[in-house]
C-alpha cells in the first residue's frame, strides 16, 4: 500500500460520502475525516442550518489540511469527505492545491447519484433538518448541478445511484488502496 495518500471524496448532501468514507476507513492505515466536523466546531452556538461563509471557509479549510497532514505524518492514509455546494467548487480546488503543495498523493472522487436517489436517501436518513422538503429539493438540485463544473474531471465522477455501498467500494475505491 502506498503511504501518504489522500482521497478527496465529495458530492452533494445525501450522496453517500460518509458511508463510503467509513467503508474505506475499515482498511488498515486508513482514517476517515469529515469536513463537517470542522464546521460543527466553527458553528457552535449558531442557529442550525445557517449558511457557511467565505470567512469561515478561510478558517475551516486550513484547519482541515493541517489535520490531514498530521495524520499523514503518522504513516496513515486519509479519506477526506466534504460537500459540494458551489460552482466553481472552491473547497475542492483549495484542498487539492494545498495537499499537492505538500507532495501528497491526491485522488479525487465525486459521488453523483441522481437527484431522485438523493431524495430517497435523505428520506430514509430521517434527520430533523431534512424535513423542509421544498428547500431540500432546491439544495439537492443545486448541488447535483455543481458536479457538472468544468473543474471536475469526468474520470473522477462515480454515479452511485443504483449500486450498493459494497459495489461502489469494490468498483471505484478498493483498487485505489
């Protein structure tokens, strides 16, 4: 296994990023990190569902890179998952550039199920803030469209609408490990 590898795993909310990252992290020497954990820290005491600001991005992203590099120095690999919510995908651009600057082997994978598959997953997930159906549909539509960015290479995209988690893992991630 190659050391010092980072898989940047991104996609819309409800696309299966966390489940996929958890599956990858079952492998020896792989750690799952979520950008959401850094956002939770930044947003403590703030209203639920509050939008992320550019000012906060400038805090969260360097914190995440610092944590990733710390894990890599311990000889571990990282699957780092984060949401895509804008075009151009500034977080992807930032993370890829920052990690490459440190000579990290970076692999990018973008989960892109259909909007209807995402809506089914969100319904099953049953989180409290997922109940605003009309607003959620708009977010999903926007995030799925963000995957069409010119900054996202076709070979990075994984349509995981119909495959099980294990099928997605075996086809698209196991060969990378």
